[in-house]
């Protein structure tokens, strides 16, 4: 069971009618739609995504437009959306949304993360990835347990500081760094990782197209196709993100 983001595309729809329109579009992919397991089921619950971390950005000429999906345009009894800042919303007509600005935001955040990491590495001794300690365990499983490997990896000052910053709500190191090895993460090819961050700035892990077709990140080339599809949607088509569970 996991949570993921689905980007839903709908024909022109007023915000107050959006929850019903989303429900109709998502219905075929309800895991519990049939008495038996739905063979095309993808979710067991969903809600309109509402968070300050990565809201949709609005083109300045359309800031405050009542056709945008916001806490003031969708009745609270239908969706508990959080108030957002200027030029931010939870979705809306494609022609009012600034996808390019969202991609620039993602690139800037990735660059800032790398800069923060470089600053930390300059302050601490060089650290080794978890795989280094696991290899030591594999070569001597009786004398060096897997628990020893995890303990020694986590004890490194650099890993400790990243974990502490994540818990404290650091703007660069989020909670994912408590579950993943930061040493291995920052050892990857950053040009490709930055490109991936930009590709995932607009579409969620899955995309529900206007014709009801579902696609997601498990298929090759998904991110490129999803971006191209969203970029070429007609201006009145509504785009909104859902937080789903499966």
C-alpha cells in the first residue's frame, strides 16, 4: 500500500463542480468497483491535493481568477483545501497555469539542495554509503551483523546532520532522507537527477487524460509523454492533482 499523486485532466469545469467531475473520471479505476478485485483498479481512496510544498503556479494575469481551484472556490464540504499564497492554486484551466515557472522552481530547488549538501560535506569528514557497510557484513556475517552495518552508517557525522536537519524541517533535506541513504543519493549523476526533477515538476506519478486513459511512471517514457500532453492541452481543460492511496 502506498500514496502517490495523480494528475487529472477534465473538460472545462467550474471549481464547485470539480469533486463530482473527478469522482466520475476516477471511478473506473476504483479497486473496489467490482465485487471481485478490479483488474484495472489503481486506487482505494483519493482527495484533492492541497499543500504548500508544490502548489500549481498561476500566470500573473490570472491571479485570483475564480476559475482556479482554491480554498475559496471549492466548497469546504466537498474538499478541505488549504489557503495558498499569491500566484498559487491547487489546479485550474491549463491556460491559467504557469508550467514553465513550476519547472524553474523545481530546478532551483534541486540546485539549492546540491549547494546545501556541498556546504555540509565541507564541514564533516567524508562519509561512506550504506552499501560499504553492508559489503563488510556480507564478507563477515557472523562477526559483523546487518544491524552493525546500519548503526555504523548512521553514526557518521554527515549522515547524522542530514537526519537531524530533516527532522527539524530543513527546507532542503526533507523527511525522505530519513528513509534513504543520503551518501548514495548525492553520489548519483546530478545532471540526470536534475532533469528528472524538472520532468516531475508538473505531472504526478500518474496521469488521467481527457479521454479517460490512465498512464503512470511504471511505463518507459512516461514523464516525457505526460509533460508533452499537459503542455498541449487546450486552454480551458482543467488540471488538478489528487493524493491517492493504493
